[in-house]
């Protein structure tokens, strides 16, 4: 397919690379950030523009990969009649695009995408469209870059998925971050925890997390918990979370 | 080395397999659970016993891999003079072994070990000993099964490490578990989150979690947070944690 990408951030860069790897042409990148757009255009042997009025009208699909906040600005005055257009935001209804084209939808990558990734990760795609043409084209595009994980998901389902993604990615990363902080302050080497972090995540392929729960909280090992709370007096933010998550684990059993 | 393993649970089984793979001999397994001990003895072409009095006195190292609670029971009346003896518990001082032998220490694997693992994970080992002979032997044993991650760590350092391990493994797993629960109740497929879970854990090799923090909380995107809290009304336990971790992320910035 011939694709125009609108946006030049993390999602734009990684999805663009996946499109190129799948044999599509990115015929143009539009972004208000001219430097970032130029760089991606160079990488993809494409063109870039930072004028909305010069957006190429000959693509099959227009993908708007910008932050939620920027969506309204970017779509304002944008008219692409007859074209299939989609945004990549989990929590924004597809109707935000209804004045841009009569074929509008969503192409939501459930993955943490960063421009500086050296390898392209698996990216499950949740697509939606207001009509069959849009759905078909976005589904086809999704299958071309995602090995198996392509699911139709309306606005409600995407919003629900996003909550789960926040929990298993943003919140989990915050726990990693607090642990890193704690290790630095206590003279420990956070990197020594990486094998355990990987095992805890990796075993989910074969094991339900409920079955895999171990540790002092689920054992109701109050002696160890008390020792830990004593140590955490110097780390009030982590201590607060230790108490709440210990209670929550004990409540869940 | 000739090794006697005391215990027949998850840590005993996985460490034992690592010892065998490294060319050591496990000359005996002692456990109160005769069936489990027999099974491991069969796997390792070893012997098993469930009588403390018949523990083989000819090994180089005795490794006590039992739960914290069972340690006192197991070591009661146990006498192995002149032998190197170590337990595998993070949070228990090495002195619990001082009446068993004059050479006592700790051999703490910082990893989640399960008997049913099909591949043996990387296992950083934190060792300690009351004298040079014990330390040397345990360090040598550790290097034989652990690629690079072998660190001397006294009782205090191990206790501190254990707190970090609880945070990045037990607490993280609890978040996975709550998300799985939420997905089931909302008709979503938890497995579709696995690529994001893996990426969030895997990127720590190259990226500090502090740099990698994304999501509505750190963006102070209160519109999205409100939508999520609305959805979480039906999931009070998860909602509680959503609120606390969102606050904690915003506090950390």
C-alpha cells in the first residue's frame, strides 16, 4: 500500500519501520516537527512536509500517529475525501476523524514503541472502522506487520484494553523504577535483578500469574514483612506501596 | 564436588539440576517428603532418605533448600562437623547454622525457581560464609552454575536485596494477576498483553525504567485517567491500586 504517516514520534517511527519491512511505500511524512519528519523521510527514502496544505492526496491509507492532545489540532481543517484514515490512540473515539474523510477508523498498536528501538517488537494491532472498506484495509495492513495478533476492537474495548496496558506496563515500570531508586540508595546493583524480572514476565507464556504468586505476602509471613518494613523506613514512597500491595495480595487469596 | 541436598522443593530441584548440568555429584537428597525426594533421586541417579540420622557424612557441601519456616526444624539435632553447610534463604541470618558445623554460610539464588521449569533460567547467586574455607567453596560452587552473577552478600545485604526482589517479582506478578482478572471479567484476552509485558521487562537491559516511564499518569493526562477510573468502578481492588500508583508516578516526577 501507499501510506502517508502523520506524526514523527515514537509510534510513527516504529510503525513506519514495520510498514517498510513489510514492503509498503511511505510516500510522505507530515509533521509539525520538521527536523524529525526529515530524518524519518531520509531513513525511508520518502518525502516530508510540515505544511498541512501540501499533504499528498494519492495514498491508500493515512495514519495519524500523534499524541492524544495533538489529534484535534492535526485533524482541524484536514480534508482527505474518499481516503481511508486512522489514528493510533487507544482512548480516543474514532469519530474524532469523521470530518476528515467518510472512511475513518483506528489502528491501535498495543505495545510500547520507542524510536531508539534496535529491534522491532511484536505489535498486536487493534483496529476499528466506520465501514467495511476501512475495516478491510486496516485489517489487511495490520496483518502485514503483526504476526497473528490482529483484533477488531471498538472504542469501548480499546479503552478497556488501555486500562490493562497501563497496569501491566506503566505501573509495572514504576515498580521497576522505585526498585532501581531503592537499589541505588542502598548500594545494591539493580542489574542483578534482571534475570528475575525476565523470568517473572516470561513465565506468563505457560503459567497464569495467579498460580505463580509467591513471596512473603501470599505466605502471610509477617516476620519477613516486618523486617522489610523496618528497612523501608528510609524509603517512604516505596514503603507506602509495599504496604498496599501486600494487603492487596493477601486480599486476593 | 560431592553435594548433599536437604529439601525437595522448587529451589532444591532447580539448583540440583544446575549442579548436575555443571558436572557435580549429588550423592544424596534428604527430605521429610519421601515421595519428592525419591523422584529427584531417580532423576539425578542419586539416593534419597527421609531420616536425618542417615544423612551421608561424605559430601563436600550440604545445601539446605527448605522454606524459612522449616529451617529450624531441619537443622535441629543436625551435626555435620568439619563440613561446609549453607542455606538458600534470603532473609535468614547464616548464624542459624552455627550449631551444625563450624563452616556455615548462605547460597541465595536471586531467582524465581519452579520445579516444573522446562529450561533453567539465569540464577545470580549471593553467597556468604563465616570463614574463608566456606566462602571459597560456596563461591566456586556458585561460579560453576551461574554465568557471571556471583556476589558476596552478608545478612544485611541479602535482606535488602530480598525487598527489591519482592517489589520487582511478587508485586509485579500481582499486577499481572489483577490485570488477568480484569481482562477475564471484561471479556478481553490477557494473552494479547504478553508482547507489551515482555517489552516492558526486556528493555531494562538498555534503558533505565525512569527514562522509560510513559502513560497517562506521567503525562498528567487527567482526562484519560478519569475515563479509566470510571471503567474501574466495577473493579474496586484494581481501582484502589490504580489511584495509588498513579499518585506515586506523579509524585516521582
